[in-house]
């Protein structure tokens, strides 16, 4: 007998200075406690008191929950479930942006972005719910993003994490803000390597007036001008013992009822999945990965990672030059005919710049280079295996 599972994902836009944050989180909690949803993946719940507020608001209908703690500001990723969470696991991405990106409020590095897993028992079915938010592009397209290599590395690690942890599950679901548009290379890697399907594309039914846009929706009063994007997803994959299909998919949680503002600057995505256990499971894998497309995508990704490694070397030269310049200037300052307080402040300033340049040039950039090498090496293992099979 088929059973239905209602899955929701929403980027809550939890930056501490964003408009109406307290009211919006109250409204989000009130919507979640209506009982419409079985599984919920939320992103950008950075403030611990907001998470606790949501837990309190929804505890009667979504009694099971987990927050994936990570980084300095927190990953912001959490899960709420109507059904028991029996196990959890998380993987923090190897590459997570740059600490010097704060000049553009690009705080991904401090958040410790990750992919989290909650194993859930539902009506005799074992479900792996993966929740994540990847690095923002901070550009109109993935191709123009300075973080493209980091984003591709994260996409590959998501697909690997799903493949290695999802083999025994009846159903694997990935729900979150992937910061990737359809047909972008990162999304191709996730789907071709894991074999997951896009609920929006495979849904048997969608509303005729629903465009699927989840970011910069024209009717969202928090939306900033720019290209309309579909970057929030629910991906899924059944198994030999469990058939799965998406019956309905829609964007949801637009305007807060009775209020002039939206729940978030993102629209939510809701998917109705129909599950049916198979009495005599087949040995054939369910929706096997597209290895041909995967290998093509990985070859492109390897080239982009190599280009990024070259740019890391250039940045290291920049910080080395800054470090040497400061060392050359710091000694003559003591001989200038200025007040000792000013001299002390200038020494402090130069000391901070020297320390920052040393840490960035010697520690961070070396760590970034090794992260790029690690991602490249893992991709090349799969490509080499494919080559051997094709010989």
C-alpha cells in the first residue's frame, strides 16, 4: 500500500540584521505547526535562540529535530521530522570560501557549511534525509563566480556522502539551498554521481502558474534585483526495495498571511513523494547514476580546480609582498618625529597586517591548495576507474 511523504525545504534567511527576523521566524514556526509537513529541512537558522523558538513552536507536530552545529557562526542547517530520527551524521566541506571574503559579507567560511544526514524511520521505511546549504555564487552565473572551484568541490562531496551513506536506505532525499541553477555543472555532478532525481522536474502535477523560481521571485518583497533563479531543491532516489515517485511539487511559503512581508527572501519547495515497498526486490539498482555524464562533468571540474590552484599561487605572492612591505616600513616608523602613542598605534596596525598576511599566505592558502588537490585526486580516482572499464 503506497504511503505519502510531504517534504519541505526553506532557506530562512537568518542573517541577524535582516528585516523582520523575529516576526518571520514566528510566522515560519506557526506555518510548520499546521501539520502539513512530514520532513522539513531549514537553512540559515544561525541564531540558537531562533532554533529553540522553532523547536518550541512545532514540538506537538514535528517532535523530532536536529541542528547541525559547525563553524563559528553555525551551519544554519537543521531538520524537523514528524517521525523518529534514529541516527545522525554530518560532513563539513573541505573547501568553504575564503575568510577575507567578508569585504562583501561573504561569510560562508565562518559558517562551516556542511551536508548533514538524519536517518528516519517512517512506516517501516528507512529514509536518509540529507540537508545542506552550499556556498553562494555571489555572481550572476556559476561560470562567473570566483568560488566556482569551491562550489564544485562541495557538490562532489555531497554526491560522495550520499553514495557512501545511502546504500542501505530505502529512500534517499536531498533537500536544501544548493545555490546551483538547473544545468549548472555542480548540479550535474550531484545528480549524475548519486543518481538522484529532481522532484520539480519529475512531478506528475504542478500548479500551472508556478514558475518554480525560488530566489528573486518578482512578488517577494525582500528580493533583490537580478536574474530569477531556481536554486532550492528536493532531490530523491528510491531503492530496489522501495519504489518512489513525486506526485506533486510546488513552491510555497510566499507572503506571510495578514502581513506585508514574505517568510524569507527565498521561496520554499514542497514535494509530495509516494513510497511503495516492493515485496520481491530486484537486484537491479534503482535509477543508476549516469556514469557517462558524470565523467564528462568531472573532467570539466578537474580543469577548473587546476585553474583555481594557479590563482592560489598568485594570491600567495600578493600576501608575501604585503608582508615584506610591512616589515620594511615598520622599523623606520620608530625614527619618525611623532608622538610615541601614534608610533605605538602604527606598530599595532602593522603587526596586525603582518599577522594576517602571514596567516593567509602561509596557513590558509596552503590549506586551500591541499583541499583543491584532495578534491581533484578523488575525482581522478573515479575517472581512472571508468577508463580501465572502457579498455
